[in-house]
């Protein structure tokens, strides 16, 4: 869907660029309440692909009732991929 395309674009050097500063603000305000960054780097992490990363960000959004916009989810996913996961687009 649209979000997948936006997410892929956010991870590339295309016209759409992820707002990584905004994503860090969202992560610091919401994600770190439940867990630290160790969840992104542990050997047995559950996220193993870009689509899986996007799905996990959506699950966290739903569990916390944040109601993030698709662009926010794409930004957070791009930030996490850039800094921790390093999945190829």
C-alpha cells in the first residue's frame, strides 16, 4: 500500500525523505517508555525485515493508542532501520 511505498522511499535517496529528527522525538516520547534500545539490537529480535519493522511499529502504535499518521510510522520505521536494523530497501 501507500505506506509501504512511502517507507521504501524514506529509506532511499528519492524525493521523499524521512524526517529522522521528528522520528527520534516520537521514539523518545513513546517507545522508550516501554523498552530501551536493546530491543532493536538483541540477537533474538523478532523483526527480521523492512515489512516486519513497519508492522511492529504499527502494533506499538495501536497498543499505545498513539494514532500516528502514516508519515510518522514511515519516519519511525526509517529511523529505526537507519540506526539499528540496517535492512536493504
